[in-house]
């Protein structure tokens, strides 16, 4: 995934991983954190949780 693009963001490096997915450092005109969650993970979201 490093060096690829996700929408306007270029994936630079991994920041961490856990049971809910992986987090990468990305950039467009600024640095951002991008979280990649496994398929079906939205089913684990608590009721009332907000979409980020």
C-alpha cells in the first residue's frame, strides 16, 4: 500500500495496526492519518457512533 494513492492522498508509511484495522501516514497538501478497516467492520460500530 505504501506509495499508492487513496483519493487525493498519497500513502507514505504505516503508523500502526490492531484488531480494528491499519493506520497509515498520508499526505495531500498536509499530513493526515488514514485508517483502513477490514470489510464488515462497520457491523462492530457501537450504536450512535459518528462517521468520521
